[in-house]
């Protein structure tokens, strides 16, 4: 971008400016432009590019019609004009070195890493065909035809070179244009895959012709052609191998990053980039290398790194790629405004334009005809039209033409001009018109629909069926080999490259969780409307697909800075027991309103994320709860003589049941703990695990006892209701008040989405509708269930009145429990974390263990408090 | 040697008359065994099948004699839509599998297929070949089952009186459905789903996880609230999936 001299001068300038300081006395303020020049200019350019993007998107009408890439090129032209007028010569242009070493890899890295691999490999045959045969066809035909025309007084062989560099479809341009068009996935992956994989062909042709030009056309021997073919094989296969090697290394490294989660994303970027650089180092196909590194490594890396790192990788890659793309297009525009570098030749330009278009179309039609003999899903005529029309040329061609040596290639200026015009024409004219064309041809569009669980399961089954049928019919077809690969991957690769803890997690289970999360988010986004229907049904279900069109309420609220929370109360009509509950809540609030003690640790660590405000509060709440818990134990011992006989006996029954085997229980949980250890995430400390969990499980005091903000709007009668004597602070005993009221259930999606999700999904698994008389039923039921677990199956508690629901496993228990937690938005997020975590790792049985253990501990505590 | 005959004359083949407007002869070296040439034959056969409705390929030599060995081959081809080359290919495979040389396959024959050993739902697929209460599979059933996986051909003329072709979307789905529905009551119950999931996921998930996946799946598809998935519900839940693509094998085109 900024001229190459800058970067080399950077260091020298640094020295020079330090010398400056010593001459001419001491200055208070110094002008150090030369010192900061290069990074400063780069930063300013990036800023300009980003601001330009914001400006474009101010007007939605423009961006829906005109692709961003066109606007950026236009902006580049304007900026180039300004610079040209200001300084009389063009200071900036797209520097090939910078382009190939920094801008291109960011885009390719993003493309490779987020490549939908199944789709890619399903269409690999077609992609390879278009990338190799298609590009060769384009290059030779364009080259020879231009050669035949003998334009611009240029010697023939150079046209072959020119044909080679102008023929390749450009990944940057294709991405920029096709991302806005939304054609169906198959079409997109074929065009896009071609644009990535044709790199090897382009590189080899370019290098071969350059060397031919260097030795002179007369000295080329037959052997050199064979060398060219060999070189193609080495460049493409070698590039792929380098990429795959780095993919394995990267996946292997991320297996061991559990204690340094913070640098996980860095490994991803570094190794993917190193794959690119290494391929460049050996002059192999760098794009191929990077693409395959991304495709190969993604599965394992995503499994190994933490959720936060995954998000970081995703957003950083997208940001970088987006900025790189912006800069490329702006600089393409700027580079065009430079009279000194190019020479216009109308004949050459028009012929090139016609030839590349015609040969692209011919090539696509011819290859598709051949491919359709072999393809299960033939490519239709309209697909072929879009593919021909989508053959965009871009910055790669421009960078290659700028790289030409002006001394050897006399016609360089003509080529530069032609390339610029071709790139502008394809990106601007074709980019602008492809959207209406796609609409007009009624090309099947991509649907942004995520597969449902049913589809996921059945499609997996279909894969197995097809593989089996191929085996039975004795055909070693695609499904056979895919099945073989999956076996190999499962038996060896995944074992080598994945953490043990992740390896044993089912893929389908993760899909299930993702779907649940998605559902819950959309439930919240729709203002919870879905919950009001008689039967809980969710957006991902077949019958409810229309919901996806509903505007996203949450993001709307967030965008508008609204402090409004979605209140389930509004949407869930509560009839009986409302007043009572509100009373309870009020007393609960007044009695137990929690004010955190302020404790500020000035804690800073470079290697770990500090404990957030939320976690600190959680700890506070926990301590408070434990104290009150202990006190309540004491009070039952000493004070609760006659008044709470019933409760006491209840409690006794519970406690008696608890340590079925007090020695075994903790021991087992110890084992669990050590097993759990590798699961430990950066955001969750395992030490809290049992304590917190048990805190949740043991008593619901923990829940209502810490109500904070969600004050119920109702007017509270001052007289104590019948329910009051069950309240913990009044009763003082170990009663289990069921005062979880819907009233206070507000959803704050931003920080508790995940937890809420889980709860929704499991709520949903209760096929029966919540009884209208007791709207809190599902939650209570959970509580009951979890507690029942805690008590070793003793369901004789007030909380467990809803033990119905039959085959509810611990899963549901946990899931149901979560809304109770989320009811304490800030307070209990950590708990929910754990609960969710528990679900994640599938260690439900540990829940029981921990509950048992805590009960046992409590009993011990009780004993020690005896005189 | 394989010949593609199509001369403007009636060629008698198994008593069936066909009209061949063109003639193509392709020579394949003698050394190439039937197995290898199968792919080539298939390819050409497919091409001719594609070009016009009138041109058809007959396989001479070994292929021809194979065809004549199969009883009622015409009906079979008519019913399943397989070309002669496919039938020959499948017949060769059938004979290779038929260890006892009785013209019928037993469960053991299927189980001895090496590649199948790692397939988690192997038993169910093998079971799909056997009709209720039957112990053996003859060649016709074998081909009919495999015909489920032929891609749907668009330009094949539709005959009014014909029943639904075996490779239609519905019969493909029916085939998959029956793999789940082991007791043949027309419903996938929770237990049946659990069994399939267990075999597909092996030991990767705990029982609780499996149950919640199964419950969720059933709830997602279950429209009438009977806690099971009927065939209609099954079809509805896969409404948006391109079954023609996902349940077809290119080789059997």
C-alpha cells in the first residue's frame, strides 16, 4: 500500500531522528514524523477504510443495490485523484509484496478456516475440474487469441504470460461479490473453491512463462514443458501437504493449551499464517496451503479451544479479512489513478474483455457437460450462467502484473492498464449486475436456515445407510471413502489431535446443545411469545419455522440502549396464588435484600482473565448463604423446639438419608474431581464447583434469599400470610420454602442467555403444559427433583410437590433448575455456569455425588456446632 | 470384449425386441476382468441411455450371457429402472457375495462383507434386505432394495398405470423410516430412536444425554402428541432436506 521504500526506511529514520535530538540544543516538543511515519500512515489508511465502510452503510438503499467493493473502488479513485492533485504524482499504490504477504493471507485464512468442509469435499471433483482445467483453458485460449491478434505491437509470447495472469478467478473479488448475492451453497462453493484452488495453476503458469521470457523464447526446450507439468504437481501437492502438516501441528498444540487459554487464538493465527509463509518460502502454492490448513485444522481446534477463544478467533479473523478486503479495493482504485504507470490500448482492452468473458462461458459450459456425467446433482443451465458471469478477476491479477519486470516485459504498461480495466469491469459491472441477474434467473438462493435436530440425526443415518449400501453393492464410491475416512479420523486422528475430554463428547450432543441455545435465544428475542402457547413449542420445530422472520427483539433493545427487560410475567398469565406469591417475594426482598460489601481488589494478571464483578458478587452471595445456612442449622438445634417440629422431623429424615456411605461419597467425588480437572476452563474455577452446586441443590434459601433488583410491582399487604411461616428467615428452620415466583423472573438475555437457553430447552422437553393453577410448577418441580437427588431420592419435602413428569432424568432437573437461578440475574450466574457446565460435560451423576457430599458436610458442620 | 450394438435392425435379446438406430463398438482388452470393466460398461451404458430413448446398449460376451442367466430380467429392469449394465454389475456382485452358490444370500453372506464391519447400523441395513420371516434374499429382492438408492431420473417417461417408482422420494424415506421402526408398527417410538442413537453414537454420550436428545427429537417431530414419530411426521420433519440428493448413490444412476 504505502510505497515499499517507506518500510525499509523506517528503521533508518529511527536512527536519524535520535541523532537529531542531540543537535541544536534541547527541545521540549519535537516533531518526530519520520519516526512514526510508516505505522502512522498505515493506521490512518485503515481508519479511512473503516470509516468509509460506516459511511456506506448509512444509506441502506445504496448498499443493497451497489456492492461494497464497487463503492470502495470508487472511493479509491476519488482518494487517488486527491492525492494526485495534491502532490502531482501518485504516492500510493497496491504494493505486491504487501499484498501477497499481509493482505491476501488474512482473507484466505478466513476463507479457509471457515470453509464449510462437508460441502467443499462433496463438490471437490467439480471444484478441482474448474480450478485446474478451467484455468488452463482460460489462460491458453485467452493467450493464444491475443497472440493471434498481435495487438499493441507486442511480441507474441508475452500474451501467454498475460493470459495466465488475467485468467484466474480471484478469491477476494468472488468473496466480496458473492457474499452479498446469497446464491445457493453448492453454486457458491464451486465458484469460491475454484477461485482458491486455481492459485496453483496461476502460480505455475506465471512462473513458467516468466522463466521462458527470461531465457528467451528461442531457448525453450521440450524438456522445459515437462518441467512445467512437474512443477505444477509439486506446487499444488506440496502446497497442500504443507498446509496439512501445519494443520496437524496446530491441532496438536491446542491440545495442551488448557492452562494458557488466553493465547489460544494466537496459535491459530500464527500457525495458519506460518503455513502460508512456509509455502511461499518453498515457492509452493501459498493459498492452497493456507486453505487446506484451515479446512483441516478447524474441527480439532474448535473442539480443543475454549468458547471464548473460539469467539475471539472468529471475530478477529472476520475483522482482519474485512479490513484487508477494504484496503485492497481502495488501493485498487487509487492505483488506477496513476498516468505514469499505464498505457492505454483500446484494441487490447476490448479484445481481452471479450475473450475472457467468452472463454469463461465456453469453458464453464464444456466442463459442466463433462461433469454432469459424473455428478449426482447435475449443474443446471442457470447455474452455468451464474458461474460464467461470476468469473471475477481481481487484486491477485493486478498484483501479479505489477510484479512484472518492466525491462523484460516491454508491454508491462499496456498490461497494467488492461488488467486494471478488466478488474474494474468485472468487479464493478459484473458485480453490480449479478444480483439482478440472479434474481431474474431465479437461481435458488441460500436459505439461512439451520438444520433441526431431526435433520441432523437422520442425515447422519443417511450417511451410514449410503456407505453400507455402497459396500453391499460393491461400489467403492464417494460414500465408501468418506466412511473410511471418518473411521480413520475417529480411531486415530481425533485421538491424537483432540483432548481426551473433548474426544469423548458426542458430536451429536453438541449439535443438540447448539440447537437448544439457538431456540432459547430466539424465544427471548421474540419476547417469549412462544411460551404462551398451550404447548411449549420452539422455533426450530417444524411447525414454527415462520418465527425466524420475526425481528430480533433483543438486539433491537440493545441497539437502542433501552433498559427494558423482557418480563415473563407479561406474557404468562398467572391466576391463582399470585397475591400470595407476591407477598412472599416482598418479605423475601425486605428481609434478605442483599447489599454487597465493597471490596476492590486491584487485581491484574496478564495471563488470566480477572474475576469479574459478577463472580465477586457470586462469591459474596455464597458466603452469605453459607452463613445463614449454618445459622439455620444452629437455630434448629437450639431454638426450634416445638414450633418447627414438623420441619425438623422432615429435615432429620433428609439428613438421615444423606450419607448413605459418608466415606464413599466424598471419595468418589474426589475421583470425579481429578477427572474433571482437564475440563477446567479459564472462566470457571473448579474449586467452587461442589460448593456452589450443593449450595443450589441443598436449599432453596439460597435462591430467594438473595433477590436483588427484580422487585415485584405489586402492593404488598403488611400482614404476614400463611406462607410466611415457611419463609426461611421467619421459620429459622431448615424448611424449604417454595417461594420461587414467576413475578420476579425477568430475563436479562445479555449475560444469561446461555443459562436461560438451557432451561428453556429442557422446559420444552416436558411434554405436558404447565398447569395453569401453579404456573411455577416446572421450576418447582426441578427444585424438587434436584433436591430429591440430594436427599438420595427422598421426595418428602415441600419443594418436591411436583415430582411427577415421569422419566425426568437428572438432565431435566438441572435444566429446570436453571431458570430459578437466572431469576437472580447477577447473583447466580456462576452457579448457572456450573449447572450448565455440568450439562455440557455430561456428568450428571456428579451432581448427585456433590449433593451427597455437601449434605454430609453439613451434617458434620452441625455436629461440630453441638456443644 | 464389450460391444455396444445399435444398428438399425432388431436385435433379439432374450426374446425382447429393441430398436437400435446407431452402432458403437468398444473394444476392451481381454485381460480386463469383468469387475474392472464393469465401471466402463456402466459409464457407456449410462451415456447411451442418456442420449436418446431409442439408443440402448447391450453388453455382448460375458455380459450378455449373464443377463440371459437371470430370470425375468426384463421385468426387473422395468421395475427398478436399472440398465442392463447395472443389472449385470449387480449380478456379479451378488454371485460374489453368494458363498454357498444357491442363488440366495443369507445373513451370514452379508455379515461377511469386510467393509460393512465398521458400520454402526450394519445390522439394521442387513435386516432391511430380509422381508419379515424370511431367511434368504434372492437376486430380485436384492436389486429391488438397492434400487431405492438410484437417483431420481427426470426425463424418464411417467406411466399413468405404474405405481410409485421404487426410487421416489417417498420410498427412499420409507426405507429410512423402516430402519428406525423395527417393530413395524408404523411409528418410531422413543425406545426405537434411543436404540438407533445408541448404535450411531456408540459410547460417546451418556445415557442421560442420549435420552434428552431422543426426547427433543421426538418432541420436535411429533405433531399429534403421541410421543412417537409416525411416517407422516417423519416425512414432515425432513421436508426441507433434499432427499433425492442425500439418499442417492451416483454409481447406480
